[in-house]
C-alpha cells in the first residue's frame, strides 16, 4: 500500500527557528541532563533537546526509506568496542553535555541496522510503521506498567479490546477466549505449554513435576525451536518432545495415542502445529491435526500468525509490521491463565480495591511488571482498519510471488520448492558460474553449502541489502527471503537478485 512514501525535501537536519519565548542562544554543549525538566524553568531546554532528537530520528527515518542508503555500516565487535570517530561505549564518571548525548544518539543509529529499509529481507520483523512508532513513543512517555488497572486503566481496556478482536478472528465465540500480550512468540509458546500442562495436571503448580507422570508433546521437525526450549524451561525436558518428521515441507499428521494411553512411559498431552513455519513458511495440515487432537483429547496449540485450537500464538511484530515487541498468547478456556499463574501478591493485587479487579490482569502472567505492547497495535489498527492490515499482508504475499517468478526464469538461481510459495517466505540457492551445470551429488552440495555464507559475508560488508540463510534437513545452505516490509517494491526484489549474483559472480 504505502510503498513509495518519499520524504519531503528540505526538512532534513537543521533546527527550526526559535519560537516566541525561546532562547535562541542555548548552546547544548554547555547544558546537562540536570538542566532539563523536572528542573524549574527547564521547559525550553527540554523542548530544544527533543526537537534536536526528533531531527536525528527524522534523518534516520528518511535515510531508511532511501534505497541508495546503506542498510548497515558493518563493524566487528572489537572495532565498535575500541571506539569509532568519537563514539565511545565507555561509561563516564562525570556527566556529558546534552550535545554529546545527541551525538551518541546519532552514532547509535549510524552503526546499527536499518531494519525499515526496503531492501532488508533478513527477518520477518522488519519495516518501520510510523503510526506504530508514534504509539511506541507515546507508550514510553506514559511509562507505566501493565500489571494493574490502577496504573494502566486505558491500556488494559485496549488490551481487552485487542484480545477479543483477535479471538474473534481466530474463530472463538463470545463466551470463550482469554489471553495476554507477552514478550514474543517464543514466550507465547511457553505460555501455551504451561497452561496446557496446568489444565491436565493442576497439582503441578504446587507439587512440581515429580507429582506428574512423564509427559510427551508433539511438534514437527520444522516447527520453531522455542517449543523444545519451553519443554526444557518447564522442567519436562527437551527429550519429552516427540519430533514429527516432515516430508520435504510438511509434517505427517502425528500418530499420537489417546491421552489415556502412554507410550514408552510417556503420557501424550500436547500437540503444536505451525501455521507458517519459520524457514519454509509452510502450513501444517491443521484440520487433520485438529481432528486427531479432538479424538485423542489432546491440547492443540497453533503457532502462527487460527483454528480449532486450545491456544494460539499470534505475533503482530512479524507480518503485521508492529514495532518490536508485540505478541499475544490466546487461550480458549477462560480462567486457566489466571489459575495457573496467580500468586495473589497483596501489595499489588489487593482484593478490597474499589474497582472491578478482574482488570488487574497482572497475575495471569509469569512476569511481575509488564511492558505496554498493546498501544502501538491498537493505534495502527485505528489508522489502517482491518482492511489496511489485509492489504499490507497481501502486498507481502504478492512480493513473494513476484520473487518466485523471477527465480523460476533465471538459470543462475534454483528454487528449493518448485511450487508457488504458500506464505511470504521464498527459499532458493544461488548457483555461481563455477557450479552451474555440475551434476547433482555430495560434492556439488558441499560446494553449494559454502556459497550462501560467503555471499552473506560480502553483503554485510557492503551493506546494500540483507537476507538470511540456513541449511534445513538434507538441503544445504540456502537463502530464505521473507517479506513483511510494506516499503519493499518489485525493484527491491530485482535488486536483491542482482546483488546476490554480483557478490557471488566470482565464486
Ligand atoms: C518468529 C517465530 C517464533 C518466535 O517468535 P519471537 O517473537 O521471535 O519470540 C515462533 N514461532 C514461529 C512460527 C515464528 O515464525
């Protein structure tokens, strides 16, 4: 939708002329943080400091949208630690003037990675949604905590509205559905496992794992590693994870026994299905898996970006382009989250408050304090409408199809899958001149395995575009392009392929 939002010229850098009542001679080289508010009379300095900061941020935003600007100016860790052109990471004993603080802000952005650049394809969390950014800034300005209604009345109601909206999109009815925003998809997945275990074995909360039989959970070979990590963190051990093999792209429907029947001493209770696998962007056969889980009384969690699941992970900081972090765990059965996690700390969750304390949702979480991640998403939803998100995601899928078509017709690239992409992921190899026409086999594969890392290294040094690579199963290192940035246009996709071909031309 909003692909070519070019910055208006003449607005970059420089200061606005001083407004009435402002001191035009303020020199930030002689001013310190102690001179800002809350110091009496600090209003105009505070204003000036923030105007300068906004100029720096604007400059960065404009540059991020300029195709010709670099995505990164790569330095090795030791180079950054040694200090570059006055940019020092060392912490001083004495305060530094605000001018230096602003230089530090500029340098921090300078040596970082412009994830909003139209040619950044490295991760699914990309793009820079400006309304989302505005939301983030407001959130930081409000600087409050999501644990109680007492301190977050508006944000907690917004969270309720968003969770209900997401639950209705997932397909749950008005009477069901609970959830919480939490720090990322991996943590959302952990919540699903935690709550599922509690649902079957509430005694785990007080007695721990020794009161339980040994449990088994099922997830596919291509599912996100956070499922195994959650099993380890929750004391079930990663060996409790039964990995369902995939034929190329899809897992077989797991042949899980009924919950009442254990296999080799393990009691099955939980199945994770992925709607959009991390590397291939493939959808597990959800309906068939849901049938099995229903018949065998198992908890079905869907890791995605909906369905007849007991819980769903939804990560708006991926394809929906919400600024990091923004992730929700949705649980179908109401009350479980609260029962599973609540400890009723009396200094926070007093039961004799004068308002409806069901809005003190903080005891549903495994955290104490919780960051406000909802406002930016709420604001984006207001600004785009559901339709706007729809067309934004469609644009990403369209870009993926465009890339697929370009790859189909080029002899110097090879697709990992010949069929159309299912999601916004497209996986491919670059075949350098020395490898073209070689017979397939272990030797060719060994050489092909080296190609992507070598190109990536050069790509990071040059900083013109950025894409990830990995091996998977029997496939040696291949590039994975993911689209989630609405700034990306066909010309950027063309550029990516040309750049890979250029960087790899002498391999
Ligand atoms: C990205 C991703 C995760 C992890 O999400 P984070 O927000 O990075 O913790 C989990 N599952 C899938 C399918 C993902 O793509």
